[in-house]
C-alpha cells in the first residue's frame, strides 16, 4: 500500500537523482553537423545549394568542394523552391509571422493578430542568431535562411517554409557569405 510518506520519499529521491545527473543539451545527428564534402564541379564557388528533401544546405567553397550543413525545412506545401539572392543579412533579427501564418495557425500566432507587434531579436526569437533574407528579382520572398530556437527541427520538414539551421551553424554561414550570394533551392 502506498502511503503519503512513501509517496513523498519516492518523489524526493527521484528529484534528487534527476538533479545529480548532468544536463544534456540537444545534439544534432553527426550527418547534420557541418562538414567538407565533394559536390558537382559545375557549381560556382560562393553559391548556396539547398536540397530540402535531404535536409542539407551546401555552401560551395571551391570547384567540387562544399561545406554541408544540416537544415530544417518547410513542411509539405509551404516550402520555397527556385533561385534567389541573399539581399539582406541581419544579426539577431526581429520577427513577425506573415499574415498567412497568422491565419493558418491563429492559436500559435494570436498575439500578432490585429496589431503591428514585432518580436525583438534575441535568444527566444524564432529566427535565432542570424537571418539571410532571400529575394527574387529585387523583391522579398519572405523566406529566410535563419537560426532556430528549436534545434530538434534540424533534419525535419516542419517549418512554415524557411530554412532553419542551428544558431552556431547559421553564424558560421553568415560570416562566410556576402550580400548578393546566389541561392538555389531544388
């Protein structure tokens, strides 16, 4: 028979054991960590190629060479495809969901409904530490390559269409690419 005393003793012991164990941060699978890889030699150095179905972004560093990063991408029907150019780069960007996002998921984005609120940049901002803004023909596509507050989304198709990277990975990419970098999403 479970008594109140036994229950409290068991709960206290469980809490003490959990507190003694080291906390583990989320670790992305090895294949999604940045690594030098071989790539088709006809891709130009400085170009970004994204293969959403494989969940990889390639930054071409030399003919036949690239740095491959794992990414999270848009869920079915929300993904971006085509050619774009990085026209704007921001550190700790502000964020506001698009009107379509608010309409599609009013529970998650209700605080943005019927106002002009923009979430300030910072560690809790969904765009993470850096954002690279994709443009086509001089117009903002509203798609971004950006950091994330949800590292478990790397290697998955769960976003509203943007390309998500771990914050430390997007900072690395951000430091490597200038405004004007071409991006192809297949």
